[in-house]
């Protein structure tokens, strides 16, 4: 009867136990799968989202540069690399008109004692884009963002700062959404 000992003994024909470890084929399979995945991603055209080119060379924004929204919009448009913001509306190929920028706060839930437990913050941005002849490139459009946070009246100062941070985050999100909308606009010459 043949000897049926496992192959990982040191006296079996010079075969070492490290060569037959159960994790080695699995590791090779994972490395091969990861390499194949990277190759497929590079070949499919995947790339990280970056600045998007706009179809117009100059734009006028009716919001002052001194406001937080005006400054963010000007920075984002400058990073497009194709468009510059001009202060003279008559000289601009397109005019971005901010029609409304409103914020709100609603109570979401209360404690058993009737105190506020959660708030929902909302911010809505309404805008339109028109060309130099007054034709609409983008009709009046609403963009909105919502955030929720828990409230603790024993930490009022910290919660006020959290609320301000959430509003800044929502505004940055809305500006990114607006830039994506502007990137798909094409002018009919």
C-alpha cells in the first residue's frame, strides 16, 4: 500500500512547504485580477472629473465678486481654461444671471421633551444663461441641496459652526452642479 503522507513534509522529494501554501494561488489570482482591472479601466476612457470647457469665451455674472457665491463662480469658470469673466455685460458672449439664492431650515424631529433633535437645511439656486442677443441658452433652472444635522442645545456654538459649514458645502455642491449645466450648453452661431 502506498504511503499517503501530506506533501509538505521536508523529506518528500525536496518539495518545500512554502511552495504549496494555500494562499499563494489565491494571491496570484488577486494580483492578476487587479492588473486586468487596471488595464480595462485605462482602456475604457475612464478619467477623473476635472475642469470642463465651456462653449463661450467670455461670460458676465450678475453676482458681485465680493460675495461668496460670486467668488466661487468666478474661480470655477477661471479653471475651465476656455472662458473668462468680464464685468461689462455688453461685451460678454453669455450672461449668467443668478435669479435667486435662498437658504432654509426646517425642524425634522423633536425629543420627547419637545426640544429640537434634528434640522434639515436647504439651499436653492435659481439661474438662467442668455447670449449677447438676449436668447435663452439655459432657461430659468432651479438647483437645490439638502443636508440634515442633529441639534444639541447644550452645544449651541458648535452647532452654529456646523450649520455654517453645511451651508458652505451645499453652496459648493450647487456651484459644481451649475458648472456641469454650463458645460453642456452649446451656442448656435
